[in-house]
C-alpha cells in the first residue's frame, strides 16, 4: 500500500509540472482531496524527489500569487455573462 502513495505523489508532481495545474485541478483530475494533493506534493515528494518538489513548489507558489487575479476575472466574467443574458431576454 505504501508504494501506491509514493507513486501517486510522483504522478501528481509530473501532472502539475506539465500542465501548470492548481491544487484543485490536480485533485479533480486524480479524484483525491485538495488536502491529499497538498500533502503528497509538499511532504512526500520532498523526500522522494527533491528536484521535482522544487519545480512543483515554484508552480504552486505562482498559482497562489495569481489567485486573486483569477478570482477577479471569474467574477467579472460572471457578471458580464449575466448582463448579456438579461439584455437578450429584454429584447
């Protein structure tokens, strides 16, 4: 059972590096919780493959620094979409 966890940590690391994925996106792709992804890439991967860990950490730090921008864009798009739908129904 222990080998499966390490294998998953490596697979998560590879996926995050290849796709520049967020923790949420990786969790959804692998069918695990965000907490599991976080533990795998921040604790297990650090021991298993320190070089990969550093790459993943850099990507996750970038994602964390950009999340307020992504959230703002999502909110803006939401209200633009609602406005367009209201305009179409009022015609």
